[in-house]
C-alpha cells in the first residue's frame, strides 16, 4: 500500500513513496534504509559546504573505508573471495557481500547522489569504482595480491587514467607510451593524462598506455604509481562543476614501472577499457538521474510556497507545464534505469557486455539530457534565487553548473548516442549472420 506520509512530488523514486515495484526485495529495502542513514550522517549534511571549499576532508574517505562503504561502488557481483581475504563479509550489518547485486549498487549510487552534487560522492568513490575493476577482471593473481588488499580496505587510493589532452572519447588514439627497457624488466611511461578524477590523491592509476603501434590494437593497461613517485607531476584542474572530486592533470616523464604491473596482456587494453566503461556509464546515469530529481523536487517545493501576482507560483499553468514536462522525462529515465539494472542482475557478465553495452552508452547520454532539462527548469522557476551562488537557490545553481560534467565525461553525449546505435546494429547483423544457411548447404 502507498505510504500515508506525503512527499514532495518527484522527490523520491516511486518505490520509496510506497508504490509497488517488482525490482526490490527485502534485502534491498534494508540496504536502502541503512545507506540513507549512513550517508546522511557522514556526507549529506556538509556536502554543499565541502564542495564550496573544493575538497572533502580525508576523514570522510576513512570513515567510508572502515564501514566497507567503498566496496559498494564496485560492479556487482562483488569480489567475494578478495573481500573475505581482507575481512569484509558484509556492509553496514544489513547485506552480505555474497548477496550484493546490481540493485544494491543502484540504491547506493542513488543515495550517494542525494546531495544533488557529483563532487562530494565522486571524491570518495570514483577511484575505487573505476580503477580497481581492471585489476579484478584482468590482473594476474600476483598483481591482485600486491594491490587489492590495500585498495579494498582504503589504505591506498587509485584512479582510472584514460583521457588525454588530445584524446577524450577517442580512446583508440591516446599517445601516452610505455616502452620496455633493454633488459625487458620495466616500462618507461611518457605522456600526459587530463581530467583524471581523484588523481591528485591517488597512490596508483589503472592507466591506458600505448605499448604497440597506432590504433586500438596498440593499447595496454598498467598499474602506474603516482603520488610522490619519480617522474610523476600532478596538479589539480579548475573545472566548472564537481569541483571537490579532485580533477587532475598528470605529467609522466620516464616513469619506471615494472613489467609485472601490466594488467592482463599487451595489446588488449582497448577491450579492458571498453568493458570497464559500462560500469562507469551506468553509475553516472544513476547518479545524474538522482541529481535531476533533487533539482526538480527543490523547484516543486519552492513554487508551492513562493507567491507572485497574489498567488503561489504553482497556481500558474505555465509553471505546472514546465514541471510536468521535466517530471515526465525524469520518471521515464528512472524507469529505464531500474529496468536496465534488473537486466544486469539476470544476465551473465559476458552477455550483458554485448547486449547492454550500446544501451549503457545511451542511458548515460539520456541521463545528461534529462538532468539538463530538470536543472534548467529548476533554475528558471527559482528565478533570481536560482542564479545566485548563495541562499535558497544555491544548490540548484550548483547543480545547473554540473550538467556539462555529466554530458561530457565518461564519453561525450553525441559520441555515446552514436555508439549506442552502432552497437545495436552490430548485434543485429551478427545475429542475422548466424541465422543464415551455410553456403552450399541443402538444409532448409
């Protein structure tokens, strides 16, 4: 039965207003409550202030690490074996790591984004969420043993380092090189990486490098030491939004990295990068959808109380029309996200990478489009307050500035939309080809 407690329209996903949903089991509902309590206590209250100061204090990361709330950002299912090795068997006392599925992941990402901002949560989780999976999926047992214990426990930090000044969404054309020394024991890494989230705080990077010739086939991935390491220079970049997430420019000058830090095998880097993008893009979509919800709910609450021309703004048809259009986009997007995540829980990882890879790019792109609409509507309805960096419209103004940070990173919007359709067409052609009768066969 729907809850009798009233909620501001669009402020919560339907399942949290008491409406029925086929996706959530008792374990998910317990997890949502525990997540909300923990994040409200340790992040939500100070998020806007920390984002204004452009840095989330180190103790917040440590608090999340000690509670096991870093590993919740990893792709589900979680690495149960390794988590058991380091003593993490459950999170917040309500969910075992062995039962954690992608619906739990979705709830976690949604709750982390209730700040309305991508920076505070991103400062804590982006590195482990996207930097650890290549090691987990493709690293040798010895590579995993060297790095995973400290990373999973939050004793060390990592980032994902793909993008370069001249190669963003065009991953196949990155130019950072990793050349073997004459004795074959080390790589010398040279180049630059740009817009690397969490880089400034990271001890390591899962880094895309060129070990071979031009194009995708020449790419590999290495675990490259960063903070305080010889030949590495890092500086923070001033960006328009997500300012507390530690966006970093990295210069690499003859950085000596042992060949044992190679992730997987040489020449397979493009495959590793592209499959890793699926988790990144989906979690971006989940968080951005909640950001859109925060903005639109704030605007709805505002127009219920703000008066102009002798009546509340919500009594103006044009105001209701704006909210209705944005709300329809928002709830459609959330329904797609829920459906998508449910499919992730039912498909084997290899199948999901193929069948949902293109759609992941599209759901990520659509999340930016929806966020843009909801944030813009919120700013317009707040009027001058929504254009002011303080006061009651401060959060809405900040969210609106963060819109490009969703539409560009993780694969820019136009590239993602094109990639999605190309992947769907590719899958169709492969399946069609498989149904064709072999040449010369007489079989019907």
